[in-house]
């Protein structure tokens, strides 16, 4: 069943960024624009353009309740004698010298980031207009000191056009839903602009007003089905061109193994979406949609298991059972339904050691974990995603990385919390939940032994003894 009313509530209450935070963002943006206009930064300012998910209206609420990102382009005239890096570095100096923004400022390769701790990050990127000839737009790569062609206004218009073909704002809503799926499952990685383009490429002008886009769940089924068909025809990573700047390939930095994993996961979720959409009863459909989006979908509705054809499913059991009464084979259920079925008592069991570090007053730093299935002293292995079911042989090499690709700050170090659960581990007296030091390069290798669902978490601890960042749990599922 489509359950359009449930989708409306789910988007409003769970997925969409709430209006209060949008209002705060807009006020911060207005203040930043005034600051730049009144600053000593040399370029002549033509104006400002929203960019990214904020401009496209596909921004979502962070699933970890942390900071969300917004992008702002400052459109400027070229400055005689300046190279690409000057625009970024000089803008960073202006913000760094400000008593208002100094401690919130970080300068990167393309932009200056202002971080409002645990709230939002605003990336401000210079965009040079008409430097080569009238009508050209270029962003600045400070690392390579090069100007790079860009088409920010045209891409945003493309996004609006695709949304118009889909009708009822459904392309934007589907994009938010798939981004939420990515962030809540943590089973695949795909940059937002790449993901948005992949989804948008499967909407056509002749779709306007058709039954294939009658409502949000139907649009979701249509787009994910088309995307899956396209991916299955391409076993090797394809190019994904910017629809308004053909020289730009959004997939150029996408690792082959990450593409392969994305292809597999989209195929899995496409099947789950089809099953949920085609379910014959409301109970069946809610259970199946929760399998896709987790327990916050149709929140508050009780599933009647006596009438549900899926009453033996893992999702049904999880929805009606408390964490402490979950008595089924969780590994099997994760294999079928994903990590959304993992109860909190498994991710954070009673024997787990709580974090001893107070939260730092300094800006929060986002961390994520990657893992490879390998022998301890091996130089390579197979990339494993959180929630992937693997055999209990060999080990996993965990890597802690900053979400923006930057190195770990020099005044911080990584501490790992490794938690073992499941009957086999507990019976063997190995129900671990302690903290461990990082190894070379902020990594940690852990042997694989006990059947069950286990977790690894990375904590970024400052030299002053405060917590600067923490990853989401990485679920290790051993068959």
C-alpha cells in the first residue's frame, strides 16, 4: 500500500529540517552576507547564491541530531593579479580576524566554513564571474591554485525543472527520503550532489502528469526502480556528468568498490520498496515500509500482527517487543531487513562502558568509520559496510576519518569502543564494551570470532580531556 498520509507525516516529523532551524540558518546567512559586504575583502561582490541541498530544498534533519550543512556562493568580480588560492585564503583571513566568527572559522580548499557547534555549518565559496569571458563561472581550488568551471545557477534550475516534471514536489521529497535512507542505514556512501543527479536523471519531461508520479510513494517506487535497472546494466562505475556542465563528472572520485556496494544496496532497497508498495494490508505495508525507513515510519501506529501476513518477520517482532524481550536470531534478521531492526539494547548494552569525557565547548567534529576485512598485517582487504553480514574469520581493520577528509587535529586522538554481544560471546565471557587505544594511523584491528551483532565506535578526544567528536556505531554482523 502507498500510505501517502504516513509519508506526509514521516517527512514532516522525521526527515525534513524543521522550520526553526531553517529560520536560524537564514538569519546566520543574512549576517554573513552583511559581514562580507562590509569587510576589507578586496573582490567586488555581485551577489550571493544558495547552493547544494539548501538551494535545492533537499536538506534533511541530521539523523544523529548533529550539525547540518548549507552552502553559500559569493559571486565576485575577478581581481587583477590574484590567483585562485588568493580568493579563498584572503576570505578566510577576514573571517578569522573577526571577533564574531574567528573561533568558528576554518579555511579549506574551496571554501571557508563557519561552524555553529551542534547546530549548523555554512560553507562560503568564492565564485568568480566573467573572468575568462562573459557568462563564465569558476570556483577556486586553493590546493592546486586553479580556477575550475562551474554551473551553480544552471544546476539549480535543472533540479527545479526535474522537480516540475515529477509533480507535487515529489522529486525533492524522494531525494530527501533516499538521503535519509543513506544516513540511517549507513550501508552505502554517495555524495549528495551525486545522489541527487542519479535520481534526477531518471525523471523525464514526458513523466509530467503521469500515474508513475501520482504521489510520493509512487514516485519513490518509480525512480528507485529506474535507477536500479540502470545500475544493474552497469557492473563497472559509469560517468555521472553534471547535466549542465559536461566536463564535470560527479563520480570521478567515487571509488570502484563504493560504487559496487552502492549498486548492490540500491538493488536490495528497490526490492524492499516494491514489497512495501505492493503489500495488500495496512499492517503488512507499515511493517514493510519500516523495514526500509526504520521504526519512525508511521510512528505511533500499532501493527496488528494477528492480521499481518508478515507477523513472523523481524520488523514486526522488533516493533512490538521491547529491547529486553528480543529473542530471535538477530543476524538472520539483519541479513534480511538491515540494521534498522537492531534494538538499542544490542547497540548500547548494559555492560558497555559509557563515555567518560565531557563534551567540548569547541566546535564538534564529524567522524565516520570505514572497515576492511583482512588479516592483521595485510596491506589490503575487502571493504565492508556497517551491517554487512560476514563470516567470523580473519579480522576487520577499522579506520577513523573526518567527514570532510581532513586529518585528525594534532591536539586530538582517537579512542575506540568495541562492544561484543550475542549469546556466543557472552557465554565465552567476552561481552566486551570497553575503550581501547588507536593503532597506527588512528586504526584498530579486531579479530572476528563470535556469531552476533557487535559494534565499533570512534571517539575523538582532545588533549584537554574533552570529547570533540564521535562516530555513529559501525555494526559488525558475524554469521
